[in-house]
């Protein structure tokens, strides 16, 4: 724009933004700078300058706004791309880790011999594994617990099961795992009382249970079933759907055992509850946190729930309480 009065543009715009009209601005300039010009002529020039300056200012502001938006989009894209790259790296690493882990487990499984025993018409034995809380450390005068002690307890348990099975001349043992195989580490006091990290703990727990199952396999055919507990869940939130409940270290250990012992009978089902038919008796496996106080009223509700679907529940086994409780319909 060519206008000899543009030399006053900053002053003109400042006066206009402070409420002066075109005539007032013109008179102000004439008086201040002793301009030899008619007020009406200068008014027209001032008006043109103001319109040009405002339009130019709007364009600048618009361009600045566009530049900011562009920069914001670029920043967001950079953050998203960085997040995606990191997520992709982690996922790829986990995929490769799992591939190698599965390969290792399958290689190990080929070295494991499973004994097949001749079936008899004797009743089967149901063995429960509950709330082992592997990876927890207890070190008080009245009680001590860690992986070596857990191993000794499982060995002692297997010894008594074998004696009992031999006494009753049975060749069928069903092992019902009712959850919380691994200790929680979501709270600080739990985290500080861990033997090792969860990856190693999962592997050690799997090896302990593998040894336990093979010990029982010395005298009988083994079937294994598993439901998940509340303490061994992966995430903070407690899930009640099957897909969330299966995001659980109990199921991880169960699936690792399945890979290590492919010729053993592993029973699949709902992650939270499973019904086993044993010698024409329906036994419900459940961790127990769903049953509240586990009183007769709560047990009756669970049995009624299955009854409406045509399933008669003869007995329920659960864990969660960390103490022995044996009643007519639940243990």
C-alpha cells in the first residue's frame, strides 16, 4: 500500500483502538504535525490506512494461529509416533520373548515322560491346590515361608496323597487349582515381601507344580483344572468377566504347565468358575472371593444359579480364606 501518511500508522491504529473516530484522528494529526491538508481528505486517508492495518493484522493473527495449529499437530504426531514406536518395540520384544519362552517350554516338554496307568473302577481322588502365594516371604517366629519351604510342603503333600491313593487303589487323580498361586505385589507391603520379580516367580512356580504333578503321576493318571484368584491378577482392577479374569498369573502358570506336560490331561473352562464331573458328582471349582462370607445362604445362591441352567452342584471347593472350613456343601 502506498500512502504518505503511513508514517503515522502506529499512532493512527493506537488512537483508533482507543475509541477515536476518523475525523478526530485526522484533527489530532493535523494539529500535532502541522499538516497542510483538509480534515475530510485526511479522514479518507486515515480510514484507508486503518482498514488496511486491521486487515493486515487479522491476516498475521490468522497465519500465526494456523502456524500454532500446525505446530500443535506436528507435536501431537511426534508424541503419538514416539508412543507408537515405544509401544511397538515393547510389543515386538514381548512377542519375541514369548516365542522363545514357548520354544523353550516345548523343548523341555519333549524331555518329560508321562506315565500311563491302567484305569480301575475305583473312585477318583480330588486334590486341591489353593492360595500357595508363591513368591511371598514370611519370616516370623511362628511361621516361615519362601520358595524352598513351598517346595518342601508340596513334596510332603504329594507324599500323603500317594499314600492315600495307594490305600484306596485308585489310578485317577484330579488336581483342582483354585487360584492365588502367585502373591500380589500391587501394594507396597506386598512388594517389599517378594522373593523375586514376577517373571522369575512365575517360572519357579511352574517348575514347583510340574514337579508336584510328576510326583503324583508316579502312581496315577493326572488331570488338572484351574480357576483364577483375586490376588494373582495382573492389573489393579478386579475383573469379573472371563476375558478380564483370564489376565491372571494363575492362568499363565496353568498354560505353561500345559506346554511343559503336553501328554497330561489339562481341563479348560471358565476362568472364574469350573464344574468338574467326578464319578457322577458335579464339583464346582471357585476361588471364593465371589462368595462373601461363604455362609449357607451364599452357597445356596450359587447352587441355585447352576440349578436354573440344569446343572446340579453336589459340592464346592474354594480357597481365599487361608484357613480350613468344611461344611455340608463346601470346603
